[in-house]
C-alpha cells in the first residue's frame, strides 16, 4: 500500500478573545486539505492516532497576546493548530524508525505529518497500560505535576496540600504524587462535581470539595482549619483568591494554570492580595519545559512508572477520558476541556 500524499489539517483562522467559535463567519478553526512533502533523509511520515488536549493551547491562540510573554510561540495565523500526539510511523527515511513504530511527536491537528526523526520520541509498551498515558501520566502532564509539587512547591511529609482542578489531568497526578510518593500529611482536592470528588478521594486525597456547592467557601475554611503549607493552583480566579486567605505564613503556591480565565475577555481580579504580603506567601509559576531542560525528565518519569508498578499511584482507564472522534470533529472534542467534561487527561482518539 502506497503512502498518502495528502492530509487534512485544522488551521487557526481567527484568533480569539473569548470562547472559541466552531462555526459561522468568525470561526476559530478551518479544515483544509494539503499535499504532503516528500520525505528527506532522517525524516518520517506519521499518522496521528491519539491527540493530546491541553488547556494551555487556548492561550496559544489568543488575540493580542505579546509573543514575548508566552513560553512557546503562539500558533501563527493560518497555521496548523499545535498539539502533541501518539502517532504511528507509516514511512521512514530514518535508521531509527521503521514502519509501524509508535512515537510521540508534535503533529498538530493533522491526520498525517512529516517529522524530523530527532524530534520524535520512541514509545515502549507498558504492560497493562494504554499508550495514551504517554500523553498524560507519563508525559508532559505527569512531569508538570511532579515538577510543580516536588520541586516548585517543595511539598513534604509535614505539609497539608490543597490541589485545585484535582480531577483534571495534572491535578489528579499532583494528588497522588503528594500523598503516595512524597508522603504529605494531608491532601485536599477541589473538583467540580460529587462524582469527581469521589474519584479524587480514591486516588488518595483525604478530602475533596465540590466548588460548585453553595457551601464551598465554608467547606474549604473548615477543611483548612489551621491553614495549609502548600497550594497547587490549576485554575486561578476566585479559588486562588480564596486560597490566599487559607495559607500559613510562609506558605508556598505553585502556579500551574488559570483555566478560569482562559475564555474570559474580562479577567477576574484578586481581592485578597494583601494576604500574600502579610503572610509572606511564596508564589512561583512553573513551565515544565524548564524541568525538561535540566535533563531530569526521564528520571522523574521512571520514578512515576515505578510507583505505578508498585501500586503507589493509580494509572489506568480512570485517569483519562478518551473520546472517539472523527477528524472533522477534533475541535469539538478539544472544547470539552472548558466544559469540565473530562476526568483525568482528555485524549482525542481518531477514528
């Protein structure tokens, strides 16, 4: 069977300030078909199998953002929407890869793409686990959790830790690493439904609070009686503002995400900022690429794989939401991120 010569791609048509539009004259993305370039030496042609969905992608397509304020270049106008994928090699001009090999690559929202072999990561089978976990628990998501809670927040055995977005891809790993690998005294999750909270507690959280309940503020105050040493923030907004009032003096906040504001043209304000001053709170943002640049990423992944094999952390079907998706509907699946529809990592399975 000959290799494909064309591919479909989703391109960024209109950068946005609010919620991305999937239809109409101002639609954010457009589907197009293009010819594939011929393979050169040390290149591979890959077919995307599973596409990673990440809240940070929303920031890459924002209108009016200064590129110098982003940690990666924004997606260019009329460029392919950027994303990482588990892909299969369908043709190769590289000695390192053969047809049928599974790789991790930045394919974007494309059915097929030509990749430099050096930019691909070979994937090994993990007995009993889906290859999709290389996009989540054992990929950049898991490394973000590890780096944020262990290195940035410096969580340890004597600490009480609060994790927002605890049922999400990163948050669910933070809960487990904090409780099961670092031995933190108490871990409190925050999630968006009773079912999600129950699941977070099965991961090891001592307690999980539903932020959609009318009594959430009172529940959080009760759960953090005596205040807490560490807060891992995935959401920003009102929950971050409230957590300023629940930190001990010298408390540490790892600022990982701000999904509350990603689709808001008017950003939320912080009313309790003086708490940062009076309680000498340490806040530090984190980008996982900084950790990877140290060369310590593979060792951290191996730690998590070992912890999973030993039963210390749970990695399996419940850690991810895999959505069967026709290529025409790739943007629709991505939008589920902002509806809170996923538990764990949201993965697009192309069908």
